[in-house]
C-alpha cells in the first residue's frame, strides 16, 4: 500500500488527474439528468394515480434488471461514445429515485393536505410545503445507494470507446503490467466515490435540517 501512495503524485502529474476529471464530469452530468427525470417521474407517479398505474409495470420490469445487461442495447442506440457512459449512469440512478420519491409521497399523512386546503393553499403550495420536504430525504438516500453502483458501472463503460477516464487509465496500466499505477487509479476512483458521498451528506444536512431534528440526530 505504501508503494501505491508513493507513486500517487507522479501518477497525478502523468495524466491521472485529467482522467479523474473526465470520470467526475460524466458522473455529475449523469446524476443531474437522473435527478431531473427521477424527481419529475416520482412526482408524477406519486401525485397521479393514473400515471402510477400506467408506469408501474415499466418500473417493476425495469428496476430489477442488472443495468450492465442493458449496456449492449445502449451501445446499439447511442454508440460507444460519451453518451453511452452518461446514459448508463442515468439508468442506474433514475429508477431508484422514481420509486423512492413515489413511495415517500404515498406515505404523507393526508391530514397535512386537508390542513393546508382549509387555509386556502393551492396545489403548488401544497407541493412546496408538504411534498418537497417529504421527498428530499428520500432523494439523498436514493443517491447514496445508487452513486456507488454508478461509479462502478462507469469504470466498465470507460474501458472501451474512449481514451479518457479512470476506467481507461486503470485498464491501460494493467495491460502495461504497471500495477502500482493501476492501484493508484483504483484509489483515485475510491476517493471520487468518497467525495461524492460526503457531498451528498453535506447537502442532506443543509436541506433536511428539520428531518435531523425530528429524529434527534
């Protein structure tokens, strides 16, 4: 392990930093797209019984499927370039988000809606003051679960069709039998994952303070 950390600075200067930035950019873009689609889909299925009935079969059929099994299909549709890597991240995160948000909305006490309705609150105000606070903790929980998996899948997708990314960097070092550099890349991938988890924890603490107070944490 000490030898790996010894080569870490030289690996950074020899291109590992650029590869890390490329991987991080793909993860961030994928997470942002998944958030938009996941929150939208979760609100739609949670607030509309008709939409829930229509989309439930798709969700239950798609969610259990190992997303790597969809990689050949995604490659046929989008090619082997940048889009495929981002789409795979989106596929991993979006279903987790939709289901978590939908279930959080279903668990909201109906009395909360009645109270705001008697005060003359509009549908938009009910969503702002009741639904959003209820789903935010679930959004961060879903991200914690899926971001680690997304990082692992990104590693696989970066082993082909690109010369940028930690997946390419690690496999290239392995093929050159440069195992110290290979493990330096693996450590860097772990660091990126840890940074993402810490960022999610910080955002959770900032935007869900009320949840922590209620649970006594």
